[in-house]
C-alpha cells in the first residue's frame, strides 16, 4: 500500500483492487447440504416464505441420483411445496454454512436471527481460527467475503471474523515404491551380472544393441564357440522361430533363456552361467526349457536399479504397512495379489530395499496409516505428542513412525520420575533444591511461551530436556513434579490424569489442576562466564558472580590477563554486565 501511495502521489500510477473471488457454482447435486429454499412454478423459481424456514432435508431411500438423472433429493416421495410445486433439488455447497457458522456459536438459542447485535458485540471475533490447508484458500476467500458482506450490512461489528488465522500443515504420507523389471532388463542383467563377470573366458559378444539389431539377430554370441543366446519372455515365443533360422544361417546353435527362467534364478547368477556352459558342451542345435515358469514378474531392490537404465523398470506403490525402514517384508508381500507369481532380486545383505516419495496420504498410493494401529502399539498420548513433535504446526510434515520410539521412550522416562523399575513410588515431600526449581520454572516459561506461539514441537523438546535434567538430579520432590504433570496434561492427557490421581487427587487434572506460574527469580544465574579481552581480542573466560559490582569485575579481569598485558599501562577497562569485559592497553 505504501508503494502504491507513493506512485499515486507522483502521478506514476494508480492502484487497482484485483478481486480473487470469482463467480462460483453454488449448487451441489448431492443429498448432503442445506436445501435451497426455493420451488418451481410454471418454469420459474420462487423463494419460500421466511416463516417457512428452515427447509429440512427430506427422507430418501438412498443417496444416489434418480434413474432419470435428477439429484438424490428427487427420490423423496411427495416432497412438494404446498403439496404441488417441486422444490429445487440441488443443495448448497459446504462453504454456505462453514463461512459464517461461528456466529451461531455466539447465540445458539436465538430463533429470530443468526446472532443478536448484543451477542455479536460481546464476542466480536474468533480469537484463534485453526484450519487445514484447504482453509488457506477457501476460508480466506469465502469466509472473509461473507464477513465483509455481513459487516457492510451492519450485522456484525468487525470486518474480519478472526483475530488470528492459522492453517496447519498436512500430515503427508511417506509412500513406498518398488521397481518391477520390464522386458529390456533381462538382457541387460544377463550381460552385466552373468556373461561379463562369470563367462569372460568365453569372450561373449553383445549382438543386439539397438532395436533394429534386436529384430534381425539374436542377443549374444561367443568368439570361442558356436552358441548364440536369445533372451525372450515365455509369453512371446512366436519370435523364436525367426531367431532360430537366423542363428542356423550363421552357423550357430541357439540357447533360449526366458525372462521367467532368469527370474527364477535371479539371486543365483552362477546357476545361469552353469546353464550356458552346459549348453556349450551339449552340442544340441536348439535348447529351450519347456517347463511352465513358476514366476512371471521380477521386482528389483531399489539400490540395485542404479546399474540399469530407468526405462527398464515400472515404479509401483506398495502398502507402507509391510515396509519398515524402507525394507519390504517379503513374507507379507507374497500374500498380496500384487506380488503373485513374483520373485525379488535382493541386495548384498539379502534384503529388498524400497524407494520412497512424500505424497498426500491416499488409498491410491497405499500410504495411509491407520491411527488406531499406532494407538494400539504406542498409546494415544504417544501418538498425540509425536504428531506435535513432527515439526512446526503450519508446515506439511511426512508421517514416519521411525521417530515415534523417541517419544515413547520419553513418556517412559517421565513415568520413571514417579516409579522406579521395581514399581516403588518415588515422590517425596520436602523442599526441593534450587537446581530442581530452576529446571521446573525454566520449563514452565519455555512451554508457556511456545504454546502462545503454537510451537508445540519445541514444547515436546522442552519436556524431554526437563525430564532428563530431573533424572540427573534424582529429583523426587512433589513441589517440582506435580506442577510438571499439570504442564504436561494438555500434551499427554491420559498419563497426566493417571499420575494426578496417584499423587492423591480425586478430581480430574483437566478440571482442577491449576496451570503453574513461572517464578523468574529461579531463572537468574548465580555466576556468569565472562569473556575477558585485551584490545578487543578475547584471551580467557572466567566465572564471576552474576551480581558482582563493577570494581570487583575490573579487579578480577586485570588479574586474569596479567600475562597478556605484561606490565603495560591499562588505559581503560570496559565492563558490559552480563556480556564481556575488554581491557585497553
């Protein structure tokens, strides 16, 4: 705005409002939604009387369009205005209500208007509106437009409906990707993993290096013998007759290795090399395995695919629930239709590695994690805190259960402040040490400030550090531990409630626990490590009382740097309390 004003004042330009909200289709051809309070008479729409509001959705036998293509409301029997005029069958979109529903919360029992002026003037605005990523566009457009409209009519006191609007980032899925070998892979595999390394003494030759060569010749031959090799799928054996004739005209015998045959021996290249040596020794004119193959598909461990051209593979999503640390559970995989008649090329460690991509959670990508499964394994509090711990609230974050074990360990450590490993209750009465109180009040301050900033991930970090510090101090004092439980309650409500009752309270921590207040006096340091500089160059750091007077600091500093001043005249000593001391010579 300031730049526009500056340009206008100098006659260099003129500001223009560019409206982002366009005319939108308001009707929805579905059952759910507010019915449009209108009916049709002689082909023209009319609004129903205000006294006849609200218009309630009718009962229907199923929520599908009619056989003639009308919306689901067309299934309602006898749903007519005054018994003879058909209602509008479309419903309103979701944002018809979601754009201003918060005003209804201000005056829920008012049956005369959506919100009385008295209620609107009392509540005025939503203090904090939290919405998903879809609100970042939809709500900023429609809700603000709706509120501006109501404000222009004088029905609400504030032009903006919320004092603060936060859009939390989406929890994304971490999709697992597997690589299925395509036709060209098997020829490349035979050359790279069998012929060159295991049969180099026979001087193999790669004959078909291009698609044109592939059509008119076989794939491999040898300088030391008369064997030719053709690699082909068992499903397209009709091309073998042509290759057989080409080999014969070249004075070659032909060994046909099917893709499916190579799939069966994919983790044993020595076995394939042995077949080739046997074929050379057999002197048969045409050699082909007649047995029906056991495998039809090959999946290659991701770390092995780098040796081959990308076009040799089809990338497919696999259910993340059978993948752990990017390693596929082969036993579970074999039970899925996706891997029926499939074999797996494993890496040197005997594992099948998957690649991954961060995408929106969707059944389509097989990356949906059922929260019930996580709760069953780790508990609701752990799941809740781990979601907060993933990162800043407004950022999109990939879900990865690898880090949840750290939160689970934290909760067990927190419990160990109250019970030892033998189940003995540890909490004692008495006065805590200053160090223990310092940990408590430092945590109260940090968590409280971070909550105000909606920085929940750093709150979890603060709890972890406090727990470790109190364990190191062997703290058992109720005066420290009980406020810490109250502080933790919004983050881990179940374990906090359990400990609250163990501490002797009858009512719920969430209704009677008083939020702790930080005492800043415990945060003041007793000593401060002062850097001592000579002519601006730091020479030494010494610990001095935090409340030491200036003359004491100067005297201590002079003594500390005697070997660097070496009897030189000290012109000035600059003391910056709580920062540093500089001696000018």
